[in-house]
C-alpha cells in the first residue's frame, strides 16, 4: 500500500492501493484514474472549506470576545459611578446632619445663656424679670421655629439625596439592561453565523 501524500497545513491524503490494482486486476482503467483524482480533489476542497470555516469562526469569536470585554468594562464603570453617587449622597446627608446638629447645639447654648441672665436679674426687680422672661420666651419661640425650619430643611435634603440615589440606580439599571440585550443579540448573531457556516 502506498504512503499518504503530505500537504502543508492539511491532513495527509491517502492514495488507493495501486500495486493491487495494477498487479491483480490488470491495471487501472481511465474511469478508475478519473474516480481517484475526483476523490483527491474532493478531499482537498473539503479541507480548504474546513480551514475557511475555522478562520471565519475564529474571527467571529474574536469580535464577540472583544465586544464582551468592552461591555464588562462599561458595566464596571457604571458600577463605580453608582457607588460614587451613593457615597456622594451619603456624604451630603452626613454634612447636612452635622451642620444641623451644630446649629441646634448653638441654639441650646443661647437658650441656656438667656435663662441664666433671666435668673440673675430676677433678684433685682420682679417687673424687669418678667419683662426679660417674656422677651426670652419670645426669642426661645423664634429659636424653636428656627430649629424646626432647620429640621425640615434637613429632611428635605435627605429626601433629595434619596431621590438622586434612586434616579442614579434606575439609570444604571437601564443601561445594564441595554448592555445585556446587546450581549444577547451578539450571541444570537454568533449562533446564526455558526448555523449558516458550511
């Protein structure tokens, strides 16, 4: 039996048993030779088709993997942005709480100072003490109103920060959903290309 014929980059093509055909049957006919050459040509065409198919699949796979890498990078960036937005919102709330606490502490100190002043003047004159007490109560009412206004402002700031965080989360979720849909479309396209390949 003759050895296989080697072709660069292809699988070896085996020839027919020429010795047996020539010696025992009486030599190959023209039809036999044509049949053998047709088999060899078909094998070559099949190997070339497989090579072209493999190249096309590798190209599509490379494009798909590159797109996936970009999508992963985009998702990571969106997650970082979302985390930064949460951090900024929390920082804004904490800053507003700190400012309100400082102002409330100052108001309490002011009220305490006014009470001390009223108590010191009480021994000097009852009428003057009553006048000062009334003035102190009026100022205390104003301070309490200011404290309530500060608390309301703090609550509004907290609500605004919460709304901003929710909006950022909704935006990021929508973009992530779009990216997932793109990934699925790419997978479907890859499957279609694979199904249409020879």
